[in-house]
C-alpha cells in the first residue's frame, strides 16, 4: 500500500487525496456492493481502469439517468460534491478531518483514492464472474426444464404426427398383380408396385396385421404386406407375395364381376402400420390408401386361329377344336385352371368347349379349346343350328361365339364362386368352315298317304304323308341324320299322270351310316291333272277295294338334316322312285264292332241312337271324306233307317267311329222288323244289322264309286241298364173292391235311356204264379207320365181291374206282408224325344206291395 502511495497518479494535479471512510453497509441488503457502488458491471471496459470521479467517489450513489463528464470534474475546484442536484440525492457529511478535498491531478494523484480504485476494480471482477455463474446455472435449469417438456412432446406427439402425415401423404400404386393358388377362402396375390411421396427421411413401414381391402364400401378381403423401406424423396418399390384372405364372398364376387366388365376399379386399403425412421420406432400409424387398377373390359380383343370339327363327340354332338388368342388388357393375371365355354350362334347356346390348366396373364393368351356342339330340341335353337350347318354343308362359313361358362381349379375341385363370377361371360369369335361335295337323296318311298277332300275343290284334296323312306349319302367327318324333308312330287298311275303336290317341311329320321331316312310331308294341295278325273275316280275305287296299288313318284326334295348338334336344310335334291300303297280292302279285314249304343232322343221321323263303331283300315292311306258319309241301315233285309258318320275320317288302322243311327222304319215289313229290333234292344238282346253304301253316300264325286262299293255287317248290342225298368208295383183297394173288382195300381218306373221318355198309353196284365190277377188299360196321352233320363219316377194311380179269385185274394194278403212278386206284360206307347213308337215289354218277378187304398 505504501509503495502505491508514493507513485505518481493521474489526474491529481500533485495533490494528495485520501478517500473518506466508507459508509457502513446497509442492513438486510445482501447485494451491498452492487447497490452502494453503482454496479460495476455497468462500467464500460474502457473506463474500468480509469474510472471517472462519478464512479470513484464512494459517497456518490450513481444515478444511471445522470451523466458526469471529465470536463466537469476538472473545472470544479471548490466544490467536490458537485452535480448532486441532478440526482436529487444527499451525501453523508464528510469526516471531520476533511474540510476540503484537495484537487487531484495526473501528476499528484491522491494516494488513498488510488488505492480505492484498485479495490473497486477487484470487487467488480468478482461480481462479474459470480453473475456469469448464476446466469449459466439459470440457463442450464431453463434448458433442462424445456428439454424435459419438449423431448416427450417431440417423441410422443410431433414425431408420430410427422410420421402419420408422411404415411397419409404417400401414394401407393400396383403396376401388376397375379392371383395364384386360388381357393374359395384365399389365394396367393403377387403384386408389383411402388410407394411415392414418402418424405425426406428414410423409413421402414410395416403393417403387421395386413390391410383390409374394401371396394365400393364393401369389405372384400385382407391382404398382408411385406415391409416397405422408403428412401428419402424416392419412395420404395413393392414386390410382395402374400395370401389374400377373402372375407366376404358375396361382395368379392360382385367385385370380380365389376373388374371383368369395367375399364378400371379402385380398392381401398386400411391398416395399422409401424414406422422406423431416424432412430424412432412408431406404432399405431393409420394406413388408408386407394389403389386403382385396370379392369379386364370383358376381353374385347379375341381372335380365332383355327377351328375344326373332326368327328362325333363321345358324349353326343360334334367334337370341335378351337385355338384362340385372347388379350387381357388388365395388369391382373389369374391362375384360372380348367375353363368351360358355351358355344353360341345367333344368340343361342349350341355347344360347349373346355381348356385345361389355363393361367390368364396380362396381355396375349393362347387358349387350346376342345369340346363339342350339343344337340338341341327347342324350335328356335334348332333353327339356329340348322342355319349353322346349312352354311357348313353348302360350303359357307358361319361365325359363332364362344362364351365362358365355368372355371374350376385344375385339381378338379368345385368351382370357386368369386372366380366363376369373374370369368363367366367371356366371349370368343369362331368361324366355322363349310364342307363340300354333298350327295343327294337317292330314293323316296311313300309309306303313308293322307288325302283330305273338300266340297269346294273336289279334285284338289290336300295330301300329306306321315312316313316316307328315302336314301341319301353325304360325306363328312361327323354323322348326320335327316330331320325334315319337303318335296315337289308328281304321281303317276302307271304311265298316266295322276296328280302333283308340293309338300312343306315335315319331320324325318334316319342317318348317314345307313343311308336311309324316314320322313313325311305336311298337307299340301294334291292337284289332279287336267283330264285325269276319271282316272282318279278309278284309282280311288281300287284303293278302297284292293289290297295294293302301285304308284310312281318323281320330283325334287329339300331336306333338313339333323346332325349331332342340330338341323341342316339341304335344297335341290332330285329323285324318281316307285312306291306302293296298301289298299283298304273294303274294311273287311276285321269285323266292324259296335262298342256302345246310346239312345239320345228323336225327331218326328226317327229315333236317334248314338253308336261307337270300331272299324279297321289295313291301308296306308288315310281319307278325310270331306263331310258326312251316310250308309243304309238294314235289319232282316229291311231298310229300317240310316247310319250317319258325321265329318267322317277313315284313319289308318283302328278307327273308333262315331255313328248316329236314325231309326225310322217305313212300311209294314220295315215297321215289323224295326219293332222286333227295338223290343230285343229294350230287354238287352243284340241284333245283327247291315250297313251298305250307295252313290249318294257322299257329295264328294271322286269318292262316290269307292263308297258305293262298301258293304258291312255288325252286331248291335242290347240295352244295358243298372235297374229294371219297373222297380216296384203297388195295389190299392177299398171296401167296394169285393163288390166291383176295382182298385188302383202304380209303379216305380226307371228310365234307362239318355233322353226323356213319355208313357202315352199302357196296356198291362199282372199275374202271379201264372194266373192273371188284374189288368191295366190306361190312356195317358192327355197327361203323359214323363220320366227324366236315368231317373226313377212313381207314376200316378192307374185303374186296376181285379179278377176275384183265390189266387187274387192270396196275392192281396201277400202284398200286405210285402212278399208278393208279380209278372207284368205290357205294350207301351212311348215318345222318345219326339219320336213315337210302341214297345212290347215284359218283366217278371216285380216286387209288389199294398198302396194307400189298403189303409182306407
């Protein structure tokens, strides 16, 4: 300290200065140095080694808002306590031994003041160092607090959010997909694609649970994904093969239908991902992406390289072979397996083909199809198939379609529903090449001939045939049958032209192996040649009476051939053949039999009897007589009526002809014969009658000669009834009966006919054990007894003339006991419909009782 006091000082002017004693430290002010000395930290570095009087004077409390220049300090010599008015502060009184401060100069600095300056600098240095330490500690604390808050915030909020945004903002695309190992519930899906817009960081994205695949808001499946390692600003390539699990088969089937038909489709993928990036491992990142891929567009580009139909297929139909090129415009490939297609022509399915072990790739695909054209029965389908093979047989090409029907795994298991829906409907175009060098039909034989006459054009009946036999030969790889044939035919009787016809198409059968067909032709006008009318009349008569008639036919036939797949029309086949027709032989090869007889009514001229008569026609000719045919009815050589065959058609073979017999004998002999026939009929007896034709039997002139030559006999059966005509008889007597032999009688009568019968008059004798006990003679014309058909009717009381005898009385007593049976012989005048005739009717063993008169 003493050395310092003798050294020269700056700014003391040779005057020795001593600092006044320091004031005591303020109580309870820990920062005394800072407050008492005006804060050394606020002294600029340039002044810390040369402090101004304002800062070195220990009694001067600095005011940071006041300034003190060096000039002011040097100019004030009398008052060291200057400028305090600016601070509005007071200083403590100086020590008593200091009345004045000597002025300090640079040459005479104050020793004590200089020493004070050194101590102040030392204290300022330590204060600065302590403050820096405090500031460092405060900053470290704040940093720690911020880190404690921000690091978890970054790890648990910011980083996952950034990762989620990166995943959300990324784009996923599949460039190709292949479906293999297909099953009903899952399949292997191998995809190639890329992920872009993944951000500036390298990241590995994993989806442990796979993604749920939806289409049109329908969940269709679940697809596992391989880990994806994305490069900064590049993304990542995808090459993954995982099992796609089908979650909703119905929805997946609908999706596949859509994918097959449309240009593109969009899948929506959702899952929960984990992301590894920049040392972070983040879980629970939501993955939600749309992936759009091209659809198959129903396979618009299909071509046929070859088509062949070499033979008949073992399962029926025609074997066919097709090589087709099918382009798949979609980037999706499918391991299909075994395919089955329908073959379509003119909108109809005519066959089927199949391909085995097919894998449908993106782009061109070669299909080797083998199958068959199948037989058809539907008329429209046959027309389509006929057109197809008409072109084939006539050497023309036919364009067909091949439509996907089913697809099954190549292991032979059942079809996969969603795959079936996806592929069904694929259509291929097929050109069927035509054949050549067809042979013609070599012969035609008529086995049956139908003639339908009419009153307007009697010499132009309609002709048809249900059976013709023809020979043919058509060379090709598969068998062929004739299905239908039409003809332009001219017939000859010997060398004379008889008639001509043009027949429409009718059914046929036969095959190319045998070279024979059987066919027919539908009704067509059979035009008798001009001037050949008499020839045709004689032909008809010979046909009616003889066993065989020869005829020649020549013309042109058009045929419809039945192949194993359908019908083919063949036109322009010429032929000339000899044929034979079997004759009718007068309908005598079998007897005519009356199978049923029903009395249906009557007119004023005749009683009507409906008969069912069995006739046999041995000919192969059927004749529609063109109207009614009328024959004479004979009994015991007497003409007793007519037999009418309404709109008569003589069928080949058995005929069950409906015949109306008009019973109306005229003349004494005929009436007597007719009454006998009727009496026999009423009691169930049969009668042999004759039927004969005449020139008036028909109005069809070409048939008059033929019908006039007919003559038949048959047996007419008797009446068959479930009840006797007289069911029960009753007597009624009074007190006067003993005296006048008068009583009454009534009967319960049953009408066995199918028409109403009226009793107009009745004459009866009633006998018991061979003795007559009474007679009835009652005219009922004024009040007839009317009995409905098949009904039982109780007549009113008839007058009964009793013959009083022991037998009569015994009969009366037997009637009381209900034990009387009587025999009744009657002649009854009846009206059947409007036809009136007498009937002789006898019935034995009639149950007879006592009527009301007995009780009176």
